């Protein structure tokens, strides 16, 4: 009986240690990631405020988009870096915007490119009225094969939630 109790405690401690890798957000949550992830911090999801997202290594993408007239520089977190830190196990991600729009992303395809969750445009934090506070940016100018309607539909602005499955 003692052996089973010890095994139970060991399995419980590994579950608890894996569940809370990230601190609890101190400011407004701007991104929630749920689904097939191993690391969470609140309500079985990984929730991030802007400061938490800025703690990840930042990447820049300079690109045109179908919704902008000139090249812009977007700064943010590589989607693959974020999902790796969460130990995501899925092959698909549903990206949801504040406006109700959502897109289903194939991570095997997008994992080949530096897709970022942009926090800034041209050095300025994005506001909701400017497609923020987060925008899923694909490097269309560097990879012409991404400059198609199919991939344009994956570029969710006003991003606030990712569901991995």
C-alpha cells in the first residue's frame, strides 16, 4: 500500500510542476492558449499579458500585407517558440480574433516559416483599432509562396486566443 501511495505522490508532483511553468499575468490578459499544451498558468490555459510575451525572444518581420500599402516592420514572438515553451502537441491551431474571426492553422506547414505573433508595428504597440493588440504575421515578402488568399486568411488580427489540437 505504501508503494502505491508513493507512486501517486510522484505522479501528482510531476503533474503539478508541469502545470504551472509561467507566472500569473499581472496586467490585462491579451493572449490565451489552451488545448493540447502541457504548461499552463490559469484555468487550464496559458494566459499572457503583454509584458510576459515580451519576455520571449523577439523576432522582426518586414513585409507587405494585403491590408497595408507599404512595407512595415512587425516585432513579436515566433509562434513556434511560444508553442515549444508550452510543449504543445497538436498539429493544428485555431487562432481567434476579438472580432469573432478565426482561422485553422496547419502547424506543419507554418512551422517552416518565421510566423510571429506581432506585438508592435514599426516600433509602436498595436491598438485594437490598428489590428492589435496582437496580429499573426506571415513573412509574405520573404516567401512569395505564402502570398496567397489561403495564407492571407491565416493572418488573424486582433488575435486573443489560440487553441491547439
